């Protein structure tokens, strides 16, 4: 299913923080994890992913480090920072309330 762009605005940062909080990963790995964990509901392309990663890194919510030894392809691996964990906790709490409110509103409208 394709989502309205406005509906997803602001949520991709939360998806990425939640995924990186579970395990440090590079961009391609992150895309695979998002798709796998969301059962294919959320799929990001490179054009969407990398600008968000750079933005999260600039905010200090994630930290990237180049990885790869001699003869290996270098990849930037991202890890969540303590500030990022606090931000994720706050966003998780907000999402829980938002989902609860939407369920109440949508449930009420379908019962009429």
C-alpha cells in the first residue's frame, strides 16, 4: 500500500530510530530491516533514507562510523546515541497516545 506523503511526514525519523536502536546498521541493512520488521508496509528508497540519516546525525540522535577493513567495501554504520534513545522514548509515548486517539475516533465513526 502506498501512503499519502503527508501522512508519513515526520514518521520516518521514528522508524529509523527504532530500527537503529535494536542494532547498529548501514543504509542497505536499515532498508531491509525496516521492510522486514514492518512486514513490507514501510519501504524506503535511498533518496529518502540518506537525507534523513544525515539529518538525524546532525541532531546528534544517531552516530555514523565508517566500517570495513582492507579489501572490504567501506560502509557507514549508524548507532543510536543516548540523546536519540531519549527522543525515541518520547516519540514512542506520543505515538501510543496518537494511535489510541485515532482508534477511538475511527471506532466511533464506524459504529454509527
